[in-house]
C-alpha cells in the first residue's frame, strides 16, 4: 500500500517538465512515445489513470530530473532500457524499463528522492488518447 501511495504522490507532482535535453532518444521508444491516457499500476494496488505527454514520468519514477541532473543510459535496446540519474541535491536512481509491446511497459525503479530511499515496480498500460 505504501508503494501505491508513493507512486501516486510522484505522479501527482507536475510532470510537465520535458526530459533533459541531454537524454538521447531511446530505442525502446523508436516508434514514438504514445501520448495520452495511461493506466499505472504499482505493486498490488489498483490501476490509476494518468495523462502522459512524454515518457519522463515513466523513465524517472514519476519525477523528471531537473536542471543539472546527469542521466546515463546503461542499456538501450528496442525491448529494454536502463537509465541511471544523479542530481546535485542528492536525488539519484536507476530505472529498468521493459517493453512488452507498444502500449505496455514494466518499470522497476529504485533510488533516493528527498533523502528517502524508494523502490517501485509499476506497469504502464496505454489506454487511449482521450482525457482522464
């Protein structure tokens, strides 16, 4: 239950920020990121619907890295991407994203945010282009 609340708090935060300019295009999104409505399930919790316009919420556990953050692509294939990030304020993490098909991604993310450790496994399922 705590994981669901943590992910809900992360995704409730503004995600309008775009991915850092230094982040290269990832092969896992080679066909383009499907924008619109996504159902996000974390752990055993219920699915929650969110509107996503870019993959940053998925890639960075709901919190796109800010200015000055360094992002490193560890693995980049059409089926899997692994990223690490480190920010000047001490926030850091690692995300392992698996693409099951164009509209279904499984994300394992862990790290430190606001001096607190986190570990999240979530599923992002694209459900349409409409509103919440």
